[in-house]
């Protein structure tokens, strides 16, 4: 295949450097784009039409548990996502898989493991450590509901979960207040919620039991 372009998303420069080294050891021709926050992630996926893979840390400024994974899957469903996290609890790994990631790499993994995992995914495979946790029907239903939202609706939902009013959401996202009202109505309908509070509780379910 042509030289792959990989987006590395992590807020720690030293860890990004370590991943970059591992990638170049495995694939000297690789092109790497870096992002250190949720806002930088949004900019990167908007600026780079050709991405072959995203390596995503879940615990970043502006993220709520699995929210950046869900956002990525909605915005660029054609791009595979591998989560790299220090929380390799089987429950976390299972949730990452259910919300659309094609792989999970513990941050404690050696460089050659990261390279092997990335090559496997680029070849069309997946990469997960052994899991003993059963699939969660609640997570499956939540993932299905969230998948109905457009990327813009998901951004409105995240702002709504932060407790922002429609006027504040409009300012934050650069939208007309009436547009926000339309989005909120559509979001509640798609999620099967009767109130903003109920939708916010649903978002809270994206957060892990442990830190990620």
C-alpha cells in the first residue's frame, strides 16, 4: 500500500513522541499527524481528507470517556480507530470495541507491539487483548442510538451534557439559537429522551467506571 497517514491523538508530548518512534520503526515511510486535544482532533480530521488510521487516547482535555471515539466514528466512519489507553481493564476494552474501535493497545505495550498492532489494522484486521467481559446490551443500545446523530447533533449533545443553555451552545458552536433548538428537539427524539437532563445522563454513561 502507499505510505499510510496516521493521526496520533494524545495530550502528552512524550507519549506522542514514543508512538511516533514506534510507528517509524515499523513503517519508515509512515506520515504522522498529531493532535493534543479534542479541539485539535476536530481540526485535524477536517484538514486531512486522507487518513488511514487514528490512534486515540480517550483521556484528553474536553473529552468525556468514550465521547471522542463516538465523535470520530460519526465524523469519519471510513477511518479505523485504535484506542491507546493506560486503562486496560477488560470492561474498558470491551466498551471500546462496542463503540466502534477496531483495536486497543495498552499504553504499557512495547514499541514493537504498537507497530505490529498498527500493521495488522492497516491490513484490515483488528487488535484486542484477550477479554473475559461479556458484551453489554446497554452499551449496544447506547451505541446504536448515538450512531443516529449527525456529527453536529453530537457536538450539541456534548454541550448540552455540560449544562449549557441553547444561547450558550449557539455561541460555542457558531450556530443560530433557533438551529440549536431544532438540533435539541431532534436529539431528544433520536435518543428516546423526554428531557435535556435525561440526555445528559445518557452521555454520562459514556464515562468509564475507571479513569481512561
